[in-house]
């Protein structure tokens, strides 16, 4: 049986997959002003009535680049860094809305516990593989999460744990069937939150998509609409897939 506050069974692999490497495509370009008309100038994305500004995104990208220099070869930043960071910022906002919808609030102690559990799981994973563990900040940086965003990740995890406990009689599930049911409930609630927020991503960075294999919202590349020489075709536009709920 898992101790209270420990990660949801099955969630560890889902988060670890994202922590290990950010899964985003190359960003397309917004060549026509009409294509950007739904996102205000200076916004990387609009989530509900809140803007994720390009300035705040740039700050976190810069924070990550500074972190990477500190750790040297221990940190390999995602190839498409702005998209990776933006995807996390959007996920955090979606999860906040999910928690509000469910009437869930989490304490600083719960947030720190979630981060501690993640640190322990990553340390154990490195030990099993014989790799040197450079610390949680290094692991998170490789996934596009700056040290300044670590608390947001802890809250994201704590909100999920609290949601699962609330819908499972105040405790974490122990059977595989119950775990599957709990994660399906989390995904469905995240989906409803995402739809209610009407997330809009600046086409400069891509479009909102969803990776069903790990339950994460991502930024998906859009087609390259820039002018090309005669006879040279442009890249086909991507068709992001969002879950039905």
C-alpha cells in the first residue's frame, strides 16, 4: 500500500516519460497576420481570460539556459525549448482550472511532498541504471522545466493526488483497476478544464495537441506557410488531436 501523499500508481511512468525528454515538434511560422488574429500581440498563448506573455516565456527559457550551463553535460535541453516550456505553462493552467472545478486546494506541504516523491523516484531510477544523479533541477531542466517552475510542477502533481484521493474515499487506489479508473477520471477532468478555457496558442509556436500515450497536452508543429521557390512545396499543416470529453 502506498503512503499518503505518494505518487499515484501508474502516474510515475507517465510523468517520468515527460521528465526524461520533452515531446514537442518543430514550430511553424505565422506568415499571415490573419492566422495570428485570435492571439494578442505579445502573447504566447491565451488560457481562459489569462495571457501567457512572450516575455514570461522568454524569462523561463533564459532561466533554463542558465541552469543548463551550471550542470554542463548533465542537462540536455529540449530541441524546441520555447515550445517545451510553453506546453508546461499551459498544462499548469489547465490543472489549476481542473482543481478549481473539483473544489480542490493544496498546501505548501503537499506541494513539497509531491516534489520530494518525484526526487526520490528519479534518484532511485538513476541508481538502478547506474547513472549519476545530478539532482531534481537537472532532471526537470532536461524536460523543459526551470528551477523557478519546479513549484508549479509540485502543485500540478499534488492537485492530481488530491483529486484522486477525493474520488477514492480519501485514499489512493491500490488495485490496478482502481488506478486505471482514477487516471481516466483525472484525464477527463483535465479535458473538461481545457475545453472550458478555450486555450489558444500563438501559431508562431504551434498548436495545442494531446499525447494520449502519456496523458499530456503538447505543442504541435503547424505547417510551414512561408513563401517558397516555384515548384517547392510547403510542409503540410499538422492536425492536432485533442481528446473528447
